C-alpha cells in the first residue's frame, strides 16, 4: 500500500484517542436484477443519500472482507457467497476527503482510495439500518439513485452498474 504524507498507520491516534481512519475504503452498490438501487440516508447528515461505504478497519484487511462487513453492519444483509454474492469490480476511485471529515485521518491525509463492489439482492430483502449511521432507506431506479447521491464517486459507480453486471 502506498503511504500518504502524514499517514503513520493504524496505530496513530487522534486527540480523542481513537485510531485515525485508514484512507482506504469500500463502496457497495446494492441493487436488484432490474437495476433498482438501495440508497441509505446518513444520520449525521440528513438529506445525504449514499450506498454502503466504510473504511478498512486494519492495515491488510482484504477489501472483500471490509465490503462484506460494512454491508452487514449498515443494512443487515449477509453476503453468504451462495445466494447473495459480492462482486468485486476491480475498480477504485481516489477522491478528496471532505474538509469536515479530515480530522478522522492522520494529519496531511486529504485523499481516500475507494474500492468498488456490488451485490444483487431480491427486492423484498429486509433492510435493518444501523440507527447511529443511517435513518432511512429507499429503492430507486439506478438513474434516479445516481442523481440523489451526495457523493460524485458514488453516483459514478451507480451509473457504471449496468455495464458491471451485464
């Protein structure tokens, strides 16, 4: 993994004694066979809609494991590898971290690398949100979902969905 300036790894700590976030994350686009996309609304930013996202927890955590973990933590969906299978797109985005969230990272870290995944689920899949993270969810046609996302990288991933699953 290429280290960024100021990034000292998983054992660096912020003033509040929490470990700094590792600037590597996953994004999981949840969809149905007919391209309905699940979006979830952030609890800390009402009106900000997104797909499942989250940072890796430790250096070396496989991205597929982080995607599986975040999928379950944020929606209650279990990617069992048989009925519900995570698809690794083998694509990643590098984006600038929003200034209001940079305090979560080591000093000098301003970019995050986001690894893209998708998972197809039946439309009637129960969704169990983590209330400290998300307050609402909606199934939307993929073009509408892309328009509703606050993150441009999330919107771009949703727009790529038909090609990735086709």
